[in-house]
């Protein structure tokens, strides 16, 4: 009978352990990922630096000089141009008028665009045609819009005065853009006609993303149309509304071309915006240093608003997007 010889496990030499390369491989993969991402984003970063950062830094540099735009800046003024901003009644008036345009846009233009979006989201005959007609003004350039409404609201001979006279409302006609009390409301009417179609299309896209089953279930439970709108449509449309408000406010702060074509800031600065004032000082009076200070002021106002708005209003939307991206990996 053969005997079985079993070696003592302790006597068997242990095989040499291989070095654990998992951590090194993971670190190397992260480096490769970072380099790949940097390579893809480098062209965008270069364009952003050349077209955005460089002009901002140059405007900041020029704003420290009293410079007319010819030759190199040499008359150093320090912060005099910025202190002048705080004493300039025209610039302070621009801030007030910009605030009014923001309030008009948020409180009148956007609710009107939302109402039209809700209406055109229903099953109406010819709704595609209505959507096209309401969005068409946004496609027109600001120059065409400005020239068109300059003729429509021309005193006495304009279409607006003729229509009001035809229906017996001659007293409502007037100087429109030439009157200090009427120029800003008239300008806002033009802005609403021009831009509400863009916000309407945003809201329509958001409305079509709301599941119809939610409204159907609420209708079966006895919810009225207002209750369905209040408790279903508005909450689910919240991210779209918040983005729309952000775009509207930034657009009102930086409004230039429409105002310049129609009124050039008149009469007596009553329709002037910060961008128009900057253009007047920079390219009409050749005070490039002061105009650069105005541009930096506009930039800071827009930047502060964007940061505060993103931090306080858009925070839930961005956090949800980041959470979704992380979960999908």
C-alpha cells in the first residue's frame, strides 16, 4: 500500500507577491482623462481668452486713463473715471431706466409670453401658423425692427396715429418716441413685440416636456384648469421660467441696438441705456477711458447679478443636473 507524502505547508516557500499596480493604473488613467479633456477644451479656452478675457482686461486697463483713442494711453487718471460714474446724472439715470426695463420685462413681457405659450400648446386649428407668426419678429434684426417702428410711431404721419384717428381716439396719439414721458413705454412695446416670441418658444418647449398623464390624472380627480396650471404646469415649468428670467434681465441690462436705431437715447437722455451712453462717450465724444469705465460697470453689474442669481435661484437646477450626470457614470 503506497503511502501519501504531504509536505508541510509552512515549509513551502511562498510565491513572491506582485506589486499592486491598481493605484498607479488608476492615477495614470486620471492623468490621461485630464489631458484628453484639456486637449478638447483648449481651442474653446483660447477663443474665450482672446475674444472675452483679453478685451475685458484691456478695457480695465484703458479705464484707468484719460484717453481719446489716438496713440498709446499716457494720461493716467487712476480711479477718477469710476468716481465720475457715481456722480454722472446720465449714468445714474441709465441705472434707473435699466431697472424699469427689467421690471417691465419680468412683470409684463414674460407673463404675456407664458400666456401665449399655454394657449398655443392647446389643440387649436392653425396653431403652427400662429407660432410662426409670433416667433417671426424675433428673427428680424434689431435694425429692421427699429426702422419699422420709427415709421409706425412717426408723429402725425405714422400708422399708429392714423389708426387711432380712424377709430376716434385721436387724443391717444402723440409724439411717441419724441416725448419724454412716452418714449420709454413706447420703447418697451417695441421690445415686447420683438422679444416675446423667443420666450414663448422657450415656454412651449418646456410645456411639451410635461407628461400629459399628470394633467389627465388631475382632471380625473376633479382639478380645475387653474388648479392644474398652478400645481402641475408652473412647478414643472420652473427651470424654463428661471432661465427665461435670467436671459430677459441680462438682455435689458445690455440693450443697445434697438434703442440706438430708434431714438439714439433721446429725447434728452430719457431713453438712454448704459450701452448707449458708453457708445456716445466712446465713439461720439472720443472719451475712450470713461467709456471703458462704463463698460466695466456694465460687466460688473451683469456678473454680480449672474452669480447671485445662479447661487440663489438656479442652484436647484444646476445641482440636479450635476447629480444626474454623476449618477449616470
